[in-house]
């Protein structure tokens, strides 16, 4: 298995704290440019997704800045795992 680089808890908290009103839009990834590599094992797929999207909490979709948050009991990693395993 590959050495998987995942963001630290502190890095994820910083990503989640990005202010959608002041973020530099040129630094955000476009969701349409992200590819889900289904052939990868789940943990590698999640790491690859985060590497491509840069900030899983704030990105662009068709040029529109999107910010997501999780109000439930699941972590981002758990939520991404469910989405990517579909």
C-alpha cells in the first residue's frame, strides 16, 4: 500500500474556516476538473480527491464559489468515504 498523505486535523480546521466572502477565487479548484479514480483503494481515493480539490470545504463549481460544512455527527472523512464508495 502507498504512503497516503492526508491533511492533519489542524489543516482541515483551517480549510473549514475559510471565509467564502474573502477567499481568493483563483486559489480554488474547479470541481469539474476533479476526477474520482475508482480503481484506487478507498483511502487512496479520498487522499487523491483531497489532493485534487485542495480544500474539500471550499471550491468552485461552474465558476461559483461553494462552501460546505457538516452539521451532523460524521467527520469529513466519513462523509467522503460514503460518497466515493457509491
